[in-house]
């Protein structure tokens, strides 16, 4: 092979050789073809690298998880939502009267540690009829960190890993161990949820976890500090049910979590169930482009729209109406819009936009004047309201902190 230099027009020829001192090869050039090497290339079969377990496989970081969406807490009606006055005003509080069941509290736990994580099987742990009686099981409060309950040691890591840097594999360094926390508990399905869609919601599990319900493997997640949500509708039955979770402390996801902090593990944030209609308002996205006023930055105009996504997972023919209403900080209605979602048999997901146009005399949000506007979303079928929920949401960079009420 040869190349002509753009600088001096000289032709150079490629050569290569070995460097025994560093056990490697070099590539250089020669001024004559005679001293250059002749290279021959041969096609060879691709090398197939066997994939490891999920927690050591960069291609697998979730299985059967719900898509990310705006947070919501569904109530059976607007009346029930407004009756929960404390959470209506402070949506970070636990709800009362919502289609919600907290799974916080006492769970049963089996814990093990070693050079590699060892998962328990169906007969020993996640099967439908497994007993949690006996000395192998202990009680643990959820949410909490395993290490703060005496299961393993908290580890402060700054710029290093507790395992060898051989992505995606997790090979613990000398003297350090991986661990598995196997959690299980029973719960009773609330009356009236038999014909609803039910989601199992984790606010945080560190680091990787398998989820099981009533003897069925539901899914897998590695989003340690992110929400993990699973549709468990088809696994539930009336009365007593059970949920089991196996949590692996260190996974290939831990390579992304090598931050300057204390590292612990377990179900460390809230766990709960929520129920929605079978076809439901799954997501919303409020958008606003703000133009500050010419005489004051306290008011301006805002071109505002809302993207609505309705999920019809069972793919049945259905029609849903979503009404979106905007209220100003005093509670006065600014504008109301409707959008009909018509699903033919086989349709599963639709996204539509309601456009409020450009709103004038909008009171802009600031740290000194954190103005709140209220959006209400009403999903109904044949004129009958089906659910209600509320939350806080940032609408845009300078408009306002928008308080979103979905009903």
C-alpha cells in the first residue's frame, strides 16, 4: 500500500513489524517499495462472545418495565381527589382515598453473600406456595438499606470500583463480596381492582433486581435510583397475593454508578401498587414557550400545548375523551379543551396534542414569586369520569411551576 504526501509529494510505503520488548506491533512507512511489507487479508468467522447473566450483560438493563412517564397518583373520582385535601395541596404526601396500596412495611428476607451472586429458585423463594416460616427468614422494614440493617457493610467509594474494571463483568476484588437480598411479602388486592390495570411501582432498588408475583417472573431492572414500574395485571387474583424481589448489590449497572458516595443496596425507596382503567391516560407533556413582558419580567405571554398519550394495551375498540382545563393562580378558568381518542380493534397507543394557543398576561414563575397554574385532565367514557390524579410539574424554563391535576 502507498500514499502520496500532501506536503512534499513524496510517495511512502507502509511497513510493519513486532516490538518484543512491549509484546506488540508497530506500523510505519518506508521510502521504497522494496523495503515495505506486503499485506494480505483473509476473511475469518466472527468470534461469538457468550453473553453472561443479566447483571453482567450490557445489552440487558431491563425486561418488561413500563416506559418512563410523568408521575401520577390515580383517584377513582375528582370528588375523592379533592377530598384528600392535604395531598391535593402537597402532592408529596401519601394519598388517602386513591387507587393506591402501599407495600411499605415489614417484608420477609433471605440474604447471602459471596464472590458471585447466587439467586434462589422458585421452590425456595419465589414460587406461589413458598413458606416464609423458619430460621432462614428474617423481618426487614421496606424501604431501607440492607447494610444499615446488618446485612453487609456500607462502602464509601470515590474514584475506584469494588470490583475489577473489566466491563461488563463483576469480579469482586480480594476481600470484597457481592450479595443478594431476597425479599417477599403478601398483600390483599383491594376490592374493585379486579377489572382494572394494576402496576407495581418501585421508587428505587439498588442495584439490579428480579421481580416475581404469585409464582411468575414479571421482569428485571437495573435502574438503581430510577423508578421501576411493572404491569402485573395478568398475574393477580382476588384476595391474597404475593410479591418477591431478588436484589443483587453489584451489577454491570454499577459501572455507571461509580460516584463519590456511600454505596448500599436493597429496596431503598417506596413501593406501592396503583390501579387505572384498562385503557388509561398514560402520559402527558406540558410545553410552553415564554415571551417576557416588555415593561416587567413578572408577566408575559406563553404559547402553551399539552401532549396526551392514552394506552389501550388490550387493543380493544374504545373511545375515551380527555378534557384539559387551565386555571390561573386564583382558581379562575382560563381555557378548556377536549380531545377524543378513538381506538379501533388492534390499536394500542395514541398521542394527541391540545393547543391552548398563546396565553397573555401570564404571571411568570420566579424564586421570589413561585406562581402556580393548575391544569386539570379529565378522562371519561360515555360521559362517565373514570379516574383522577394530581402532581407538581415544571412547565417550561421561565413560565411557572405548573401544578398538574389529572382527573
